[in-house]
C-alpha cells in the first residue's frame, strides 16, 4: 500500500530529511516546514520505505500538499 505524507501547515520546505529508498518509522521526522519563522517537523504516520520525494527545499506548501510517498505494509 502507498501512504502519502502531506504538509500539515502552510509554509516553505526548510529541509527534507529522507531520500528515496530510505526506511522510515512511524513518528520519525521526514521533513521540516518553516511557517512564520517557526520550524515545524513533518512526521511520518506510517512505517515504510520512501518511494518518492515530491518536494525540495524552498518549495511552498499549502495544508494537505503531498510531500513524500511511502511504500507501507501497514493495513489501514
């Protein structure tokens, strides 16, 4: 199953911490968004392997903008 990690706040992508092929755990920070001079962590809600990174630093995000796609074996 694929799981999409989306932006939870509007702002600019300050950092992308994971890359394609990386394994991530539920609760792990995968990116950071800068919103009004405050850095906010984007947390994975699933365990899985990063299939695709859709953003790069300085991309502008809206709430719900897709950022990272994971391959996950979790059943939802």
